[in-house]
């Protein structure tokens, strides 16, 4: 999968690796994404943070208790037996006294058990409070760091605004823009060839060509100047298919082709015509076979990125079909 360059603010795909057409801002450090899906191109969930951690539970150990029953330090079986229970001269055994001495031991054991429970409870509560405090501090620091990053980015963008130029000013400069790669294909020639292909292919459809006013911007950062000169032609057909062809305002070469359609069948046909108009000498049946293969792969994934000939290809064939063909850097006419 080819690397994609994304806007760190709106996550829109950058044009020419640095310029965001959604924010109309230059991104010095784009997000480089090497997967097959954008965060906003899958079933959104965003998004989200992954945390790791653990809890420690204090070990509890039992303790052995010795039981003292207050028995005299001699064997009662060897002591002389007093046969005269009513005699005042012999030693008498009083059960009530023995019971009083032994009943104090369970009371002491119960008190010690309650104390242990109290200590364990205090330890557990302290551990829980400490864990929650650590979690709160972690998320608070993450939020503050994010806020600082966004504030710094907004400050940088405010200090480095994009300069708008008129078409006359751009033509006076006489240099092609360096924010896009350029096909070796004249824009006017491509637009009207594509419109002719569409009219012939869909005999029941009418196609109209409209040239928009150019949009020309220059962004200066340090000693580097990035330029984006866009002269866009719209080819609109009444069968639900449309094309946006971005050409360089100064040189007129095609830089990017955008395709949209309501249905997959008409979209695959529109993609075929766009590719054939770029390389009119290629066999159309061969191009159609490749187009069907791309569409089949995109239908299984919903989104697809790849390299097709001289183009970087992006396809989305969900509810509405959309795709772009952008000139690869290795085929840039001014590389």
C-alpha cells in the first residue's frame, strides 16, 4: 500500500503531500498513513486512546494463634483425687472459675479479627484512591498536551498565511506550480477528448464542459516556497457522471482527475474513459480489463489505493462512487 499524507487537523488527504484542500492551509508536518483505511473511512468509533496499566493487590497472610486455656502446669490425671467433695480440708474444683478464665480467649480472638479486617479495608481503599488519582492525572496531562499542540498549530498557521494570487500575477511569474505533479498532457486537449469519449460512449447522455476561474496560492515557509496553481474544468453528464480536471494555470498540463458517479456501473465506465483519454494509444479492451479488476478489488474493501500506470489511484465505491487519478512523482514532467 502506498503512503498517504493526511492533514493533522481535519484528517483530509493532502494534495501534493503538503497542501490541505479542505483547510486551504499548508501542512509542514503531515500525518503519514501507510494503511488501507483512513480514520474517517471506516465505521467511525476515531477514535480513541489505548492505555496500559495494572493494579496491585496486597497479599494477606493468615497467622497461627496459640490458645491458652489457663490449665494448671501439671497433669490433672496424676493429681490426688479428693474423695470428700464436701470436705473443707481438701482442695476443691470450681467449674465456674475455670469457665471464666477460658471465655476471655475467644473475645480477644474476635477483636484481633475485626482489627485485621479494618486494616485490609483501609489498604484497599487507599489503593483504589491512588489508582483513580493516577488515571485522572494521566488523562488530564494528555488533554493539556493536546490543547497545547492545537494552540501551537493554530499559531503557526496564523503566522504563515497562504498568499492568494490572481491569474495575471501567476502568468507573469511564468513558472509551473510545485505543489502538484504534472502529466505530460495538455489540459485543454485532455478535457475535450474526454468529453468526446463520454458523448460517444453514452449516446443517450449529454455532456457539458465548464471552465472555472483559477485558484492560485503561494505558501512561504522559511526559504521554501510552495505553489498551487489550479485551473479546473468540469465535465458534467446528465447520466450522473461528472469529472473535475485540475490543470496548471501557467503551463496548462493536467495534474489531477476527479471522478464521481451515482452507480458503480457508470462509475467504472467513467474510470475507463478517464484512463483512455490519458493514454489514447492503449488498447481499450486491455484498459477495461484492468478497470474491472480495480473495481472488483475496491468493492470488497470499500476503499482502495494503488498505482495504475502513471497515476496514483484512489477509489471509494460505497453508497456514492468517487475516485481520483493523480500523477505520480516519478512521471512528473518537471521533476
